[in-house]
């Protein structure tokens, strides 16, 4: 990763600019400017209250506003960076909107665009959102084993089409947003293609599902019980001999029905056909990582700002200090800052690697995407929960935004493959592919003050856990594959976790190397050191036993972690500014501002009655016009304008001021442009 910052004058980029480029990549304005600006516009401001159905309707309304702001939904669907940026910025603001937008643009439109480019398919209804797209793969009885789904699509030669059918309750499609809420829906439905009595594996079929009011003939839709977090119209969906034409099949080299009515495929393996059909799951994993990163950033920013202006009693009763002054408070937030930077850097590394990978490197790049999704979303949950705790009871209130993100991150942990299942798959692949490290690189203890030595310890932890997994597998009785896997799996999963930590540390090292000498490089080095020391401290027993650390080094680790925490905590409030969160966005969460108590003010409170009584007595004398003066009291001017005139004057003034203050935050260099 190469960080470059373009400026309009000869001055050097600021520390904030350099670190923002580290977090978002070298094309911050081009990739993120549109989304950053969109979420500050009035339709995307945080609403107050509302029933779940009203909030769901608002999310679909926002989806149409978003779509109208794009020059092409197809362009967005074809751009994994733009999809990731959408999730990164909109995820913390409206998780329900982010969910339905991700499904429509990535899983639905993306699947249509990825299959058989020669097929002429009219996408105008989906691009104009006259029909909303959804994705139906998971079934009640089949989640992470989606290759075993039981919905069938039987080819009917006489009608030249497919008959979709749900054979039993376990084959109902589970949790797609298929209700009529938000408008008519169509979906891509994963089903087993049966032709001439042969099961050819799982393919996708474009299927109309509902009109504006109800499910279409042959389709049954039932709302599921409310889930945690933002309301989305998750449903159970089943098919009763629902007919779709032959071109409903999303075909490609992995399979198609020819003009002769026979099935043809260049991919003999049914599992590989399935993976080709659901290829959009990988950009979906990148989007889930992006959503987690954005949510963790916003939550941390709120918590740090609140900690700075939440005043408490100091050691002397008369002295008031911010709660952030306490190590017990700023220590966890400093650790969270180091983790959030690591999450951001690993997400960028996985995105860059997957986008640039060639055929030979594709499997490894996809594995990193999968592992990063699991690690980042789990880390985001820890950060969000920690920040919520640091905000006390204020963090439990919906208007402060944290509860929605606490529950929302659970959805990201499960979406696009449950984290544990995804990591278990990676563990099985890596268990046989991991090679021993070069002994020359693993010679005894080094200097803990050397970043290169700390980096090597990440690899040592990974090697230790995979070696332990192989030993346990070898010791298990032969002839029992499940028993051998069970013996090795817990250690192998720890190895995958260590792999993710190593990749994050390497991303840190690459980012530090790109920065010039100066404050920005110092801040990033401090963050990397705290991140590394906390991980090494956690694994110090294994590193001591294997000779990678000495007893003295292990004994000094707690002090080293404490020193690194102090260094990061000093600059954490300033580091929040590198997140580039618009002030207008932050103002939607009351505790992010110093006047958060005003939200709880009572206009009828006794303190107001006393003050109004005092003001009335003084105001009459103050507003008495001076004899001979042409100046009129403010009260008379307002009376002359009338209520409408006052409101128009207020709106015009605030609109001009808001534009003036936000002007430096707005860029015209965007990856997705507004319509003319």
C-alpha cells in the first residue's frame, strides 16, 4: 500500500491528512467523498423515534434517494471499492438501509451482472428501483452448508422453463427481505437444477416475488419474528410449483440449458458450480468488514468525545476533571484506538489483495478476505461493547446510537457466512498448507524495542498453534476423520486468529514505512506498538516456553504495555479527528457534544420559570425605545415579519452558514457522481 496525499498548495500535508490517508487509502476523496457527503444531507439525518415499520419504510425511502443520486446502480454493483465504502459510511448511520442496499446492489444486481454477459436481460426496473432486488440462498435447515439446499428448479421441456418448488418446511428460504415493504420485489433464488432426472447442483434463478401489496402466485412470504437491531423485513419464503422462463437461469461456463433443452457445463464439479453461482459472497464479506470498521470508528469517536466533556469530581472536591483523565477510562479507549486502526488497515489489505489477485493467488486472497471478515467483526464487537460501557447509562439510550450498533454488529458476524464456520474452513485449509518457518528467522529472543522483532513474534505465535494442531491430529486414532479434526480444530482456530493478527501487524508495518519522518509516523508507530504488545502479552507463556522470549522480557511486558497505553492515550482525542467524521454527522448523537445535557432540558422546569420571570422584569426596561430613535425593538421587527418571515429568515441564515462551514469537507472528486 502506497500512501500519497495531493494538496492544492506547496504546504506539507498535516498529521491528520497523512493518517486519514493511511486509514482510507490514497484516494480518500474519490472513493469516500460521495458517501461521506450523502450521510450529512437532511434525508439521512438521524430521525427521532418511530415504530419499527416506520423506520423500515424510512430505510427503503432512503434507498431510493441514494439510487437517484447515482449515475448508475450497475456501476456501483460492479465496483467492490464503492460497495465497501457504502457500507463503511452508511452502516453506522442506518444499519437497515445498509442491509437492503448491500443485498440489492451486491448480491442481487452483482449476481445478474456477473453471469453470462451475452444474455440480454432488461435491468431497467432494478436500476430505477421500480423493483427492489433480494437474494434467497439460506434455508431453515441449511445455513453454512448452503451447497446442500433443497429448493428445486426442475426443467420443463414443454414450457421451456423451470418449476421452483419447496419440498418441506426445512427448505423454506430463511431471512431474505421478501415482503412487499419498500415496493415490489424480485430475487435471485438459489435452487438445485434438475434436468432429465439429474441433479446438476445449485444455481441462481431470477424470480419475481411480490407486487406492491402481496406475494405473486406460486410464492408464499411470511414475516419472521422481530430480530435484534434495526428493523428489516426478514421473511420465510417458499415456492409452490412457481414457473419461471428458461432465461431466468443465471448461466455461465459453470452451466446452462442449451437450445436443445440439455444441460451443458465446463465445470464438472458440482461444488465448484455452486461457488461460481454465489461468487458475490466474497464482495459481501468485504462489505461486512467495512461496515464493522465504520461502526467501530463512530462508536469510539463518540466515547472519546464524551469522555472529554463528561466532568466528574477530582481529588479535591472543588476541582472538576473529565472522566478521560482516569487511566481506568482512557486505557481501554487507547487500546480500542490501536485495534480500530488495525481493523482498518487489515480491511484495506484484504480489499487490495483480492482486487489485484491473479488466478494463482486467488484462493489465498479469498482466504484473507474471509479471515479478515471474521476477525474484524469480532474485534468490532469488542470495541463497540467497550465504548458503550465507557459511556455508562447514556450509552444504553437509543438516541445516542450505540445500542443499534451493538446489535447491528451481531448481524455482520453472522452474515455472508458465520464467523466460526468461516474460520473453521480457513483452519482446515491452512492446517495442511502451513510450512515451518526458516530456523534462521526464529533464533531465540530479540529486543522487544525492535519493531521487526515484535513482528516476528506474531509469526511465531501462528506457527506454535498450527504445530500444536498438527501434533493433536497425528495423535488421534486413524480412520476417524471427524475425530482427527475435532482433536486439531481448537488449536487450528487459534492459529487462524494468530494469522489475522499477523496480517494486521504487517499492514501496520507497511503503513508506517510509507509515512515520512515526523508526527504522523510517530503516532502510527505508537499505535502499532500498543497493538503488538497487547497480543504478545496475551501469548507470553507460549513464547516463553518456546524460547522466543526470556523470563525477564515476560516480566517486563505489563510495564511495556502500560507505557504504550500512556503514549497512545495522550493523542487519542486528536486521533479521532483522523476518522474524518463530519461534524454534522456527530451532532446527531447527543453525547458526542459538550452540551449533551441540553437534550434532557425541561421547558417547564422550575429553573426556566424563575429565569423567565426575571427576564420579563428586565426586558421591558431594556426594550423601551429611545425617544427620537428610528430603531425599533426586536420584538416589533419580528411582529412585522410575521411567523413565516421569521422562519424563512432563520432557514436562510442557517443554510448559508452550514454550507460555509461544510465547504472544506465536500469534494467533487467522487467515484460515483450525482445525476445532472
